[in-house]
C-alpha cells in the first residue's frame, strides 16, 4: 500500500501562503481602481510587492525551484497591477 501523506516543510507552506496573499493584494488593487478605496488598494499592493520581493531573496537558500516560484509570483503580481487588458473604445 502506498502512503498518501507527503512531508512538506512548514517554511515552504508559509512561502506559499505569502505568495497567495501577495496575489490577492494585487487583485484587490486592481479591483479598487477608480473607487474611493483606490489609494488603500495601491498601498496594499505595494506592501505585497515588497513582501514577495524580500521573500525572493530569502528563498534562494531553499533552492532554485522555490526561488523561481517566488520570482514568477512577483512578475504576475506586477502584471496584475500594471497591465490593462480591457479593450480600448
């Protein structure tokens, strides 16, 4: 019988949680655009970018896979906050 449990480091789980919260912060910044909460959303996104950016530096000691995941999350957060995909009229 194969064991279904996989040992996962709590540090890597924390990295994943921080990355998820960073993506949520970028989405909130995008959704609050044009509302009275826009400034708060932008500050939240900036804090998330700083947190995930510093996480990228800390992830180097855990190997290239963890570092690459953090870097991709940082790039996606930047794209969410900056790129306007709505069609122009």
